């Protein structure tokens, strides 16, 4: 079983003992947190918009205005395929783009609050702190982008190098059915190497595109939002 799912409150074993060098560049800005979070979000959106707009200059997008708009999110099943295809080729920026707005917010909060165990299996990496610091947190002037989605991408690449995915979606994915509810659609799949059913809970974005709100493994916690979803 390649699912290494952890509980929805999983943290680094003792957050109080985390080396201060591992602290996110924003973690020291505890005061006026809501106001600063808004500013960071606007900054991140600006950078992301610039990134996506730049893609259209040298990439064939089939008439789409931006890279995001070129993604096939036209149905829950197509969005799952877009999400898992991106995961399988280590394109975690696209994985982030297919997350629902709520899921992006939750994952971003996990990163800002140092809850790295919500994103990858910290216990699977010997000398996690040293390895994580050297590979994910270089000096700030060496960062390509200073945003949560960039950190998410770097953390997931780190997980790939260290076999530390909580739920490994790199294997072939087969859609087996779907269930429609009032506010979401569940897409049931089988994923090679993962025991049982992996369910993608899909929601509609304001623009009518389907996005991933939850990834739920067999016997997983359906109340927890975003990535990853571990067993109860």
C-alpha cells in the first residue's frame, strides 16, 4: 500500500522543537495576521497571474487566455484526470491550480503554521529537519517565488525524492463511478499501489470549473479539507 495517510491534525512530532530555521518566512509575522494574510494572498495572486499570463506567450493553449483556463476542468472526471496526470509528472503547480479555493486556503495555512505533516510524511525522512531545510528552504534570495503554491511545489518534490508522499497518486488511475450531492460530486477511483477506493470530492469554482476539494482514501476522514486526507 503506497498510501501513507496521516490524521487530519498531523503535525511534525513536536512542533515546539522545530529548528527556528525551518520557520516559514511569514511565521514570525504573528501580529495583524489577518491583514497580512490578505496582503500575502494578493501578492501571491499577482505573481501567479503573471506566471500564468506568461505561459500564453510561448505555449499553445488552444485559444485559452491563460494556462489555468487551458486545463480541462469541464467535468468532475476530467478534472480528476487533469489533477492526477499532473501529479504523476511531478507538476505540483498544476496540482495546486486544480485544488478548490478552500483547499488552497487550507494547505496554505498548513504551510504557514508549519504543519508539514499535512503535506508529506515527515517520519519517512531520516534527519528530516536538516534535509528539509537544505532542500526546501534555501536562502530567501534564491527562491523563484515567495508564495505558498511555490512552497507546496517544492515540498511535494521533496516528498517524491524521499518516498514521502502521504497518498501516492503516481500510479495509473481508473475512474470507477461518481456520486452527485447538493454541493459536490464524489469521483471514485482505483489507483495502482493504493489499497481500496480513492475518492476525489469535487466542487464547482465560481467560474464553473470543477476543482478538487478533498482526496479521501479508504476509511479516510471525510470532514477534513484538502490534501492529504488520512484515516480517521
